[in-house]
């Protein structure tokens, strides 16, 4: 993704948009909250308000993260490397 100055980056506007965007990045709510510097409850509440516009603090934080991602200023790979699996551990057979 090569964006020139002045190109519009489409930020999530609603909770539904935020949920889709987060999943497209492959992040869990807690991980996104950590990257944005917000509480994970804030992300959860924002996503549950499906049709409502995002609160300003979430919207601005997401815009800043998008900018940093587009310009290569942030790398999300360490998040994926330290991630523990979800769910119960599988039984060894």
C-alpha cells in the first residue's frame, strides 16, 4: 500500500467497521487495545455498538495506527509471535 500525502485513508467509522478492520489485521481485541493505548473494554464496547459512530478517542487512535501501518512505522509481527493460542489445550493422544 503506497499512499501519497493527501490520499484519503478510509478509517473505520462504526463498531461494525472496527470489528471487520481488526479481524482483517488478524488482531484480538486486547491486542488492538494495547497497540492503540486503550483499555480492551473500550474496544469491546465500541465494537458492540454496531451502527453507532466510534467515539473520538477510538477513531483518532485508529487513524494514527493506520497512518503508522501505511508508512511502515509499526510492525505487528511481534504481537503474533508472543500470542498464546485461544481455547483449551488439545489432549495428547
